[in-house]
C-alpha cells in the first residue's frame, strides 16, 4: 500500500489497526473519532485529528490517503462505510496482521480487519467490513457475510455459513455445516450445534436461545 491511511475509530480496535499497519510498514496519517475527549490524544506519534465527518481530512481520502474503519459497533461501521462510498467514492482498505494466515485460495472482500494469528483456510469466503479477532479460525468452505464480527479464539468449522451482521463472541465453537442467521448474536464460550435464526441471541453449551 503506497498511500498513508486514516483510521476511523480511536478505541481499542483503532489501536489494533494502527499496530497492524505499523507492522506492515504502512504510514498512518492519523485517527478520526467522534468522541471529542479523544481529540488531540496521541498513540505514539499518531494523533486523533478530529471527527469522522471533518471534510478537511475527508478530502484527503482517495488519491492521497486510504481509509480504514476500525469500529466494533456494526451500525456505526455501516454508516461510515456508506459515507465513504457516497462522499469519497472509495472502499475502506483491509488491515491484515502480519502473523495472520490467509490461504491464497480464500476470498477476502474490502474493509476487513484480520487480527494477530487469525487463520482463514482454503475456499473460505470473507465478505466486506468484517472483524476477525486474534487467533480466530475460519475453516475451509466457511462463508462469512458482510459486517460479521468473530471474537478472539473462536473456531468456525468447515461449511458454516454466517450471514450479514452476525456477532460471534470470544471463544465460540460452531460445528461444521451450521448456518448463523442475519444479525444473530452468539454469546462468549458457546458451542453452536444447530442453526441459529436471524436476530436470535444464543448462549451456552450447547447454545440455546435466550
């Protein structure tokens, strides 16, 4: 990546993105965040420059600068991605940690954050604007939709389909062939042995609707 990057979001996920780009020798121009209390804060030599709709900084995005949206709340992530699409006609870039293992036979969309030691195996498909946290395993022939979040250390076994907007907590195991419906939420540590309906929240071993 030749251009520097502006990171949208200066929370924990933004700092993770900063580390990823630094490790990949990509220059980070700064952070944008709507929390005014963070404005002027520095992470090393990188500052929180202003709000996410600051046109002075947004005008840099395109030919001079790339954008990375590193915010956990999927609703905010969607809003910012739409703004970048509409106002700057760009897609956010991927942030892939140098210790992540991504098969050359996997398919990865735009705007994803793939953290340290995550594994994405052959013929897995990752949509757009997903967050795959540290040490998560996405096995072969898994399909992740858009805006999916996979928690630290979770294992999604072969042939699983995770639809748009689903949230999978830390340390979850999903057995092979299961479908996780749109916007479903899987509680931390759960073992999912059957399909989960759209918008449902499940928890436990085996995971049950709550």
